């Protein structure tokens, strides 16, 4: 097996429980750019690849952790998990985040640190994500569950392109919010907003990872929908 430094981020994320948290800490995109090696991704992010590899070496294999190894699950089971854990959750997250963002903008709009335009940005993200999830639910996921294999290649390509767009929107959100760091005198609503945005970001990144690096790969490689 190749050294960690020469393995793709997506592969490492599949094998090592907790790897995704390490990647987020160092700002490495393991979902949309999961095919990049740890060495290349760390270099582009101006991070110490050796230090990251050392952190990863200390993680247990997924099979030894309490978290289910979704790389070993059937596509049908993984789709059910994605629908319940991510699609439903995203639909609950955005309305409250938008409400909080509008409140912060209305009350603190005169402050230089206020993320003006954030509510509108979140509305646009919500619309994009809802359209994306509906296409998965109505077209792609049924194809995968039927064992469409390579025939799903076109829809998967489109979904991956849209995943890249979601990643760009998250980056824009980080720029608008000082990387989700509230100012020292931020009110409770402001802090709650940024905390909620952080949870949404982590959920969306994990959601994209499960699809890009596991579900779609299994579909394209012809893993049967009912296999374990």
C-alpha cells in the first residue's frame, strides 16, 4: 500500500475514522477534490504534509471504530443513510440559518464585521442544494438502486460538478464570515448563527464525501445495489 502522503484524500477519508475532521482542521478539501494526494493537497494549502500524515497515522481504521464503515455498506443502505442523515437535515437547517442571518444583518448591519448579504447567499445556496437533492432523489439514486452501473455516469458527472459549486459557495460563506469566527462582542444570535453554519458546512462536506468517494465510485464500478 502506498504511503499516506501519496494516497488520495478521498481514499484516506474512507479508510480512517476521524480523517475528515483532520482534513477540515487543515483546510483540505476531501470531498470535491478527493482524488488529490495528501502531499499535493497539503502543498497547495501551504500546510505541513508530514505533520498531517503523523496525525492520520494515529487514527484507528474505520473497522475498529464505532462509526459504521459506509465503504462496506450496500449502495441501497448508503442511499437510505444519505437521505435521512443529510437530505432531511439540510432541509431543516437552512430556514433557521437564513432567519438568524437576517436578524444579525438587521440588528448589526452598521458594524464592519457584520456579514451583509449572508442571508441572500444562504437563500441561493438553499435553492441550489434543493434542486440538486431533488435530482438525486428522482433520477440518480433510483438508477443506482436499479444497478444502472456505467449508465449512471452522465448524471454522476453532473452531480459532481454541482458538488464543486457547493464547495465554492461554502468558500464564499467562509469569506463573508471571517471563517465563521464571530467578533468578541457578538450577541447570542450572531454566535448561534456561526455555530449553525459550521454544523451545516461539516454536514455538507461529509455528505459530498459519501457520494463522491463512495456511492458514486461503487455505482461506476458496478457494485450491486443489494451487496454488503
